[in-house]
């Protein structure tokens, strides 16, 4: 009987050790585990269109931009109400004039070089110290939302806050009756 329970304990230990990961916690499995293409890095080109005046087409530049190329940053600027034509060319190498004041204000207390690497290291350290309870780790339950619960923004509370101050919120649903 003792040998049987010892064998059962050995099998359980081997099974649990096979479930162990690399020891580095991953946020919601954001990295692909396969060698296949990353579906988020593929940008399909814009559709071909026949211009009204062929002489108005720009001269071709080797290695330059194409009219059918996507411009995700320019599209984002346009979606947020900006004017992508006023943004600097060459992949937004500089800072637009309208954003310089914002950048100066954001950096008024100084800038930390390598902030992304620093934040990634601090986040990894925090997640290692708050790795979840035994059963959460045992059954590979994501503790992502629980770990960052204190840092989340209540979107409905923020929307009410800004509406109460008269700020325009055009992309949010209209207020319910009696909510004004």
C-alpha cells in the first residue's frame, strides 16, 4: 500500500512539474508561440484608383512611399480629428508644431531615458511578487485583471466627469434620458 501511494505521489509530482512554465510570467500571452507570420504586422495595401488627372501623380521615388501604401499613424491622426497632412513627413521623424507644447509640458519635470525598459522591468518584478495564489498558478488561471485592478480606469465614471464639466464627447454614446 505504501509503495502504491508513493508511486501515485511520484506520478502527481511528475505531472505537475510538466506543467511548469519558463518562470517568466507573460501578460495574456501577447507573444506568438509559433514561427508563422504575425497577423498584426501585415498591412494590406489600399485599393487601386484611377486618378482624374494622370499628370497630377507624383514622380516615382525608389524606396519612397506609394499611393497605395497604408499610413497607420496618419490614419490614426485623422481618426482622432487631426490633420495628417500637417504632420511631418519621413515617418513622423519630428514632432508636429501643435504637439510641441504638450511634449514640453509632459517633460517639465525631466525625462527618464530608457523608460520603456525600466517600466517593463518594474512590471515584471511586480508580477513576480504578485504571481497569484497556489491554485491559480497550479491551474494556469490568468491573474492579469486582478493584478492591475487598482490601476484600471472606470470609463463610465470618467465619461460622467468630463460631461459634467461641459467637455464634448463625440465618440461616446449619447447620455441616457435623465443623465444630463
